[in-house]
C-alpha cells in the first residue's frame, strides 16, 4: 500500500501545434492510499491538466500502451509502484528515447513496428492444414515460453543503443525475440528463410549484448538470450 | 478546426481491431476485398489481449464432450434469454474456429498427446448439466493475448490495411436507413475523414467503463454502441451486465475463472467454502452471476474479509506451486503487482467487478444488424454488421458463460466477414451516394466541443456517471434505487452534452478523445439504467429486490411477462421489446426450466 502524499513531477511537454521546442513542466498531484501505480497518478494529473498527452489502456501490463521513460529508465506506468519513488525528489517522465515525439509522452512507433513486421511475425507452414490441430508436445510448446508473451511496448528496443543508432537497419530486441519465437515453433517451416532474412551486418549482428533490453523488460523476458540462440544457429549452419 | 472532410472509398470498413475485428478482417482481406480497419489503439492493445482463461470448444481432448452439451449450458447460462438459433450456430462452429487459430500459430498449451490443453470453467458441464467438463482451450492464463497476437500476425500475412490511432466518430446512414460508412478522426493530426463503404462492420467492444469498478481497459467506452444509438439503431438487452466474481479488491484487475477451473476455492471470513451452500453441484464453478451474488450475500451478511469486511478470499495455496507457475503464471504476477500477495502462499482478496456487456447492437447469427421493421421484428439494416462484445446475437442472453466471449468474437467475427464477402461478391454494386447531411452530426459534435464555454468537466462527469451506475445498477438491484438512478443518469447526460475541454490542440488531443468517448459511454449508461428499471423480473445477471425467489416464480424469473428482449431507442428514450428465438437450427428447443447449479 502507498500512503496519501503529494507527488512532484517533471514532465516532458511538447505540442507541435503551439510549441517551438519541448519544455519540462513542474507539476504536482495529491494521491490517495489507494493509488498504487504511476498510471493512477498520471490519470489524476490529467484531471488537473487535460492537455498532458500519454497513451494508456489495460492498466494491468498486458496491452503495452503506457511505456515511458521514468526517472531515466524505461518501464510501464501501470506496473511502476508509486512506493518505489524516493520522497522529496521529483519524478521525471520523458517519452521513450530514440523515437520521434508526436506530442508530450507519445512517441511515433512506426520504425519499431516496421522492424517487427520485417521478420515476418506469423507462422509459415505450407503443408495443407490438417482437419484437427497440428500436434505439438508439451516440451515443444515449452520452448515458446519467454518468447510469445511479448506485449510490443518497445521498452527494450528504445533502451538499446544499437537501436538508437540504426533504427532503420537493426531489427532490435523486440523484433528479434519475435523472430526466434517462430524459429523455435515446431510448427513453423521457414527457419532457413528466417535466418537468411537476418544474415546481414546490421539486422541481427548489431546486438552487442549490452543487455539493457533484459534489464527493462516489464514482462521479465530475455531478448538477449533469444538473439544468442539465433546467432548460434547462424554459426551452426555455416559449418 | 476546419470543417473539411476528406472522403476515402473502400469495399468494407471494419471499426475496431480486437478479436472480432481482426477475425472479420482476415475473412475480407483473404477474399481480396479493399478493406480498411479503423482502430483507436494499435491492434494488440485492444482489450481482447486481457482475456485470460480460455476459449470454449467441445474438442473433447481430455474427456468426452459434445457441442449439444455446450449449447445446453449456454442456453441455461443465458437464463433462456439467448436466441437458440444463434447459440446452436456458435457452439457448432466452435471447433472449426479454434482449430483455425491453432493453424494461424496460436501457442495453445498442450496435453501429453500433443493436443490443445483444456480446463474446466464455470457453467460448462457434460451430459446436459451433469458435472464440470474440460472445455476451455487455453494458453496458460494469457489466452486473449496469445489469440489477439496470432490474429494480428495473420492479418500482417494477409496485408490488411490498418488505420491505427484513428477514432471512428459517427455512423453514416441515408434516408432509407442503409449504412454507408463512418466518419473518423486521425488522432495524430485531428483531421476528419469519411470512410465510404459498401459494408460496415462494427467490432468496437463493450462499455465496461460505465461502471466505477471494472475489469475493463480505459478504452472500453462503447464507441460502436454509442454511434449505433445516435444513428437510430435500438440497443438490445442493455440491462444485462456481467459482474465477474474475481476482480482484485480495490484495483479491479481481473483474476481468471481459470483459477477456480484449476482448483481454486472461494472462502469467507470464517475460511468456509461458502459456494457449497449456494451451488451444491458446481460449487465454485457455478455460473458467474450465481457466484457473484453469493459473494455479495456473504459480504452483506457480515462474513466478508479484511478490516472493512468488504471482500472474500480466493484460495489456491493448496495447489501444487509448479501447476500454478505453469498454468497461472500471469495470475501470480497480478497478485504481486495489484494485491501485494504471493498467491503461492497467501489468499487473493477478490470482489465482484463489472466485466462484460451482454447486450448491444442487435444482430442475427450471420452478423447482420437487425431492427424491428414494418414486416418483421428482425429486418436487416443494409450494409451494417456487428460482432463481438458490441453486438447482441444474442448468445449470452441474461448471463454469459466464461470462455464464451472469445468464442463469440471468433465465430461472429468470421460470420460477419463471410456474410459481407458473400454480399459484395454475389451482387457487385457501386458505392451508393452519400447523403448531403452525412457529416453533420460529427461536425456538430466537434464544433460544440471546440466552442463550449462554462461547461462541465469531462473527468468529473465521467466519475458521476460511473458512481451512479455502480450504486443504482449493481450486482443486486432495488426498485427505488433504479427509479432514482434513471433520474440521476438523465441529469448527468445533460452535463455530458456540455462538456468543456481546455486543450484545443489538433495534435493527438487526448482530452478531445476522452470527451468524444464520454458521448458514447453516456448512451450506454442511459440505455442500461432505463432498460433495467423497466424489467420487473429477476433473470440471470439482473436480480431485483421486488422480484424475489418464490415457489410460483423460482429465482424471481417471470417467463409469462418477461421472456423477451429489451430494445432501447435513443430517440425519445423509449423501450420496445421483441421475442426470444427459442427455435434452434437443427435440434429440439432446450425447454425452459428453473436454473440451478
């Protein structure tokens, strides 16, 4: 439980319709003991100043809408505990780094989704579908755990220096995690094609195992490990 | 804001990219039709993503099952208010639709022999109500997430054209009543467009945000339902709202019924398994309305838990921790995040929470929108389709069974898509001309919002509405509270008609979006309160004090007078009724009887 208190914020504000350049707004809000998460406080802030723009939807960490840079670290507002903020210090909120800002805390995610789409994120199996389900053992299915749960919030890719430098060329941790999700699926027949698609100095190999992605993933996933497995497969098939 | 409206033409426009919209889109895109999918959030942010426990299908992977048993359970669950033709259609289509998803790549959990894993769920029984059956096809407790992503991925493969972060504003209907598309706002620029189409499919989800305490996402604002109401389409059975038994106390976040499917038990302050008293046969796996009422009764009678005795406990501490971490990993995470409880060791505090809108835009089982006309009570509105939670087929009647919502959106999303494809391919037609007043309603709404002075606050008006709905139309309903509620909600409606926003920017103006959403929410709230006040019986999720359980009228249900669907019209705030279809497609009618679990 949190306690009733006043939270001080420094929030990145920019409306291209009216502003020449971005500013940091100082604003505070009273919260109740029932306000557990940062998103609860943001909703109260918006009641105070309706022009603060941010995305939000499920408020339980499954839709991936409310990813922000919170005190310098990427995370979901709906999963960030208010109690984790030190007293007496303003909470600094910025849009996710490395992507163009549309307004305030809302970034343009086009480049992020373009990379996701580039790995062909769908099952490829050219056999005629059987009448019933394709069989898969519980062990084979287990291989997908830690991969399929991604919510596409972009916390990982926008914390990755390699993605900052080459968002148009490096697929980034989210896209590569998805790529391995299909490679690891026993029902998928396009492993070679998928590896070909990544065999390039940038698309896969710009990952330098900095592991910021693992550090910030709000779902506890490990893109670096998945990327490592793809790299291993590349090596294996070249021998 | 400029009054300029750019018109774009498509064969079909789908509004909403949750489960129903994405399923319909697959049908249309794969048929090669020029289709636009308009969605106010990126598709995988839609609320289908939050579904947890599973999707119903009588695959029989772990024990014998049959669609006819599923149909019986659904009719009984609906308290006989569901249309039996639509229910038979849905239950018979279930296997095909779930297998298709598996073929799309959905990562279902597996049985030892490699088939789709199935778990028991509330109200799903074998052999016409005998004992719980394993019918819910699950991907851990993330079924909705796995399903929504698989369907989005299939749409990428099919090259579906999405308009992401575009908000549909109003339905375009001409003098003959034909639907010709929608108006919409591109959120990034604030520009207004019209999507001129030959088929318009609404898949906009429910409006669970009319209540203060809701499992629903912020985006569940009944946009399609509000648009339909403003365009003269009646809303069906809006008094029926599902309160899910297990929302996290205080936070409202959903805890899947799959927890009880895996062996979880509800306990009161005396640690008693109280469901044994209310549903001796199905116990904790009785239908949701039954369980929610039992919980509220326990709390009202002083056996609630915690310092304020205002919740009950959901206990899984007796289950094998490995099973919990394998089958319910998301629940473990939610317990820690939103209740501060490790459910391996401690019980979860839960309370009934608004979850699902059983009513909606009236449709037939082909997904076509139907309204009473001169000749019949179900005349097709040309060019208009609806599927999923925004629609009322009606398969859920007065109470929905868990896992039937994901099934509904698959079956009717597909069906609406198929019907639209058939119509467009069989009788190719050119676009009918847009009427001169096509954009008037939209432009008037936007203009009003831009120029409003001294108006009401969006946040405050929304809170007023949510608190009123919670107090006057909750789990148990009272004649005097409903009467007061109608007056209150009509007063709040006046506030909503003069909301004022400070933010006037054209760029991603979320204040404007929230005000426009409130226009939709309030239509649903009024429809709900007025329909609920008028229905003088208890049935399914609608239970009122002046219709108690008596020997003449078990459970307070009054079939002689109230075995009928409500239809609320915005114009004149009036009600009409139509009969329930008790005739299935191929089997005998499931005869009326008293509902007990």
